[in-house]
């Protein structure tokens, strides 16, 4: 069954992090994870650019029957 999901993208120091992608059925849930993953760096003063974290969600079309999709 093909369908749209949202994949979480994480960048630390401007470099996209690898590993297994996390797919979410809900944009709201994906955005919650994105916001919470970046809180420890976010806008804290004195954090070097190599430690700056950015996360966002982007839509993707996947085979939901063969893909782990978090609710």
C-alpha cells in the first residue's frame, strides 16, 4: 500500500545525520520530535556551529506495507 508519510531530517553542524530514517503518519508527531531533538542546542548561547542542531519534517511517498511508520 503506497502512501504519504513524513520523514524526520536531522542536521548537526550543517551535516545531515545518517542511519535509519524515521517515518511518521502525522506531521504533528514528526514536528514534535523535530522540536524536541533540537532543544538541547537550539538557541543556547556559546554553542559552536559544529554543534548546532536543525531538524525538520519532509513529505515522502513510501510503501507503507514494507516501511515502519510511527503513528
